[in-house]
C-alpha cells in the first residue's frame, strides 16, 4: 500500500476498502489494516478494523489484545467498548464483558446488538433478571436492525418465504435474538406450523420472560393448539401487570368461551365495550358469547351495535342470519344489498354478506335469488380453500382396507376402560346438536362442544410417523400396544376434563368429523358410545351448503364436493357397521321427528341410561350451545323443517347426480358399500 502522504481522502478510501474486505475476506482485511497502521500508527479506526478482522478469523484473544488499550484510549467510543465486550464474551470472560457492554450501552443506548450481547453474558453468569431487562431493551431498539426491519416489512406484506429467509439468517448469526425469535414464530404460525411456533416462543420466553409481546403470542398459539389451561396461565400473567389491557382481556374471553365458561367471558366483553364502544369486532364477539349462553335478545343488540359502527361487516350480518330463528326486516335487506354492491368491499365481507342475503331471501320465500346468493358465497369461499374431494375418498378407501375384522380382533380388550365419552359423529347439519341437547337433558350426561382433542391426538401420532408415508397416523396407530392405547384414552380424558363443569359421569363430544377416526376411538376408548347422526342427503348437504362455518368443513362449499363427502361418509360408516356390528348407534333425523319418544328411548338404551322425561323437554335445557343450531334446539321439534330443501330442488341436480345410489337407498347404505 502506498503511503497516504497526509491525504485524508486517500486514508478514508483505504479504511472503506478494508471495511468492505472484512465482510467476506477477513484475512485480506487484516493485512490492509496492518498496512494502514504502518503509515498511521495507533489510528483508532484501523485498530478497530484489525480487531474485527482478527475476531472474524477466530483469533478472539488477538482481538481482545487490540481492543483493550483502544477502549482505554477512547473512553467515549461506544463501538470500541461494544466490540471488546463481545470479544470478552466469546472468550468466556462474561463478568468483564458485562462491564464493557454496559459502558457501551450507556454511551449509545440504541444499539440492539449491544443489549443482546449484554443479556447473553448476564444469562451466562446467572443474573436472569438483569438479562431479562437487557433483552427487553434489545427488543425496544430492534427497529434499528436493517435485517429485522426488512423481515417486518415482508411480514406486513405477507411475503412469508422472504421473511422466513431473512429471519433464519438472523438467527443463524444471533440465536438469542429474541425479537427475531418472536417474528420467526409468527411466520411459523402463519404457515400453520404451530408446534414449531410454540417451541420458538418458549425459547424466547426462557431468555426474556418480560417480553410481553412474545408471551401474548405464546398464549395465542396455545389457544389455537387446544391448550386452554396453559393459555389462560399466560394471559393471567400478562394481566397481572396490565389488568386493563384490551388485547389480553379479549383473548382471555375467547379462551373462556372455548372451555365453556361463558358467563365470565360475557362479563369481560361487557367491560370491554363499556370502556370503549368503538370496536365492531368486540361487539361481535360479545354477541357470539351471548348467543351461545342463550341470551338471544342481548346477542342481537350486540350485533346491531357492531353494525352501527361498521355496516359493511359481513361477518356480523351473517352472525344475525346464523341465529336461524332471527328474521331480517326490509331495511336490513336493503342495507345488506347496498353494502354488497360496493366495489371496495373485501372478499370476506362479500362472502359473508352473500350468505346473509341468501338467508334473508330464503325467509322471504324468494328461493331462486336466495340460491344465487348462496352459490356466489360458496364460490367465493371455495376459492380461498385448497380442498380436493379425491383426497377424502382416498383416505376412506385406505381406512376401509386397514381397519378390518382381524385388525380389531387382534386388539380386543385394549385401551382405557372408561365409558365417560359419548361421541356424536356424522355430517354437520345432520341433527347432532339436537341429539346432544336431548342427551344433555339427562341427569347423568353433560353436554360440552365439538371437542378438538381427537384431532390433536391424530396430529401427535402423525408426527411420530414416517414423513414419506401416505397415512402416518394410521401406520403409527397400528404399531401401538395395549399400554400405549390405554395411555391415548387416558390422555383424551385428561385433556377434555377442563370442558366438564358438572359431576355427571358421562359427557358428549359432538365433533362431527370424528367419523373419520372411529377406529382410533374404538381402540383407545372401547367402552365409549358412538352415535351416528344421519339426515336425508339432500336436506343435510344443502343445509351445509347454506352454512358458512367458522373453521373447517372445507368440503361444504360446492354441491359436488359436499355430495361426494356424504357418499364417502356413508361408505365408511357401512364399513364400520360390518366390521364392528352393533358398535355404533344410528339416529335418523326424520325418524326422530316422527317418533321422538321412541327414538329417545332407543338412544338412551344404547347409552345404558334409564329413561328420563326431561329428555323429551330438551328445549327447556338452558345450557350453552355452541353450534349454528343453538336457537333451533331451544324449541320443540317441528315437522316443517324436514322437507324445506325441496324449495331449492330445481337447482340441486349436481348434488343428486353425485350422490347417486346413496340417495335412493337412504337411510341405509347402498348394498355395494358393505364390507
């Protein structure tokens, strides 16, 4: 290198060149810095670059030897103290590192990497409270980190792969970057990888217990992962420091609703709208809780308050329609149509409004425009989903082949002996809520909700299986011995206990889609009762087509898809009738309507329960009901609803065609379906 001859520009250029070399060629950067120091001895910037180059080459001690006198000579230069602290920490000299890093933070507080390094060293020496405080400072100043800013922008724009790439690179370089860990967990959650998100947040909170945003995310993931007790514990910890935080209270109310504690949830929502009445979505959630708890008039009032704030909110209009017994007025229909005609309406509002208008027109006996709106709503919703009917058909074929007489005979007597659960399975809108309401009117039976625990167990089994397997959950289940099957049954009972509020010995799980998991249920809980709710295929399928489900039921947004799903369901139930004769009790909705007492007596006999007259007065049961039929089952059975679908028969030809022989053989399965 030529001497700079006191030319400031030439020296500056040499330093800049050294800094560029440092990024990818630290050895050359060290040589260049050494050359500068020959010309300008003790130059602070050159020394700083040389130390950084030595550190990048893995020579931490050489970096310390350079930075120690440099920091002493430059007492107000934060970067010198910061780099010395990082080097000392790398050498395991954490107490010295803490001193240097604290000095750096005092000189320049907005360097997130300084706070992170300080927190790491404090953690290493066991001062976890101080480490927590330092990580909190790191989070506050992370907005100055260019990579995190870029990742945040990608998240805001829903460019998830870009965000994930940036965050992985950040965490590779800084595994304890708690801000990056939280953001990475959010990416995983948006991709549906909830277990991964939960693990990242647990690691984040182990480092920074006071990172409230991460704890809130953790509570949300626990709620979505069907771990309500743990979610409530996290929320209560947050509320202990901010008892009036609206976001925390909102989530707590949602979790309480999930476990059936509606009255405390209603109190929380009431307090939220009393303190700030400007949020239509809070009014909607309030309405949902009131509706489920049986306070229909108050629910309608809450929904109306939300619509007054946001008349374009399709989900609130649909919530009113979804009361089933509610009737829209002419002004309501005019407002919905006006909103539906807006060009700036987002897709979710549009599809909800289309469902609601369809219901309003149905109640007005305008069936053709009603059907057109239902069809438009379903087309919009189906376009948002990735459902393929053949996948379901393939699953059913696989289950029929796997779960044979021999398969069950070889495992006879295994599983938990408990008889607590009564499973009600079938298709949505087939009368399962009516059956639940009847049974829960018995003194020995408690109604709960559509419990997600069976799905959670299948997810656990799937994670144990081979990734390349077509059916990992079923493959793993086939390998389990008696003890493992009993453990699964006991796990189910333990995880659903939070839903049980009374001392009744039996409880109901009415998740309809559990018909896909009857093999699992039978193996782990052989004494549990299983009831199949069946309704005329055209009535059931069209009722599902008219319904917008809060989640799941992706098959229901096309007449062809829902017809094929019904056909697959009949095929699978016929298989279980053949390989487990008498195991499943079928309740045909139309028979229940025609001979209510006789069907109720047969149902109670199957469940091993004595007849109680209260089951005939099920509509007087004031328990919470968490399905679309919540208001209907609070009324006596009426005959008029059985054939209501016939008003739409001119437009149901695609459904009839797909159903094929299943339609003609109802309520039995076609002979060809038997195993």
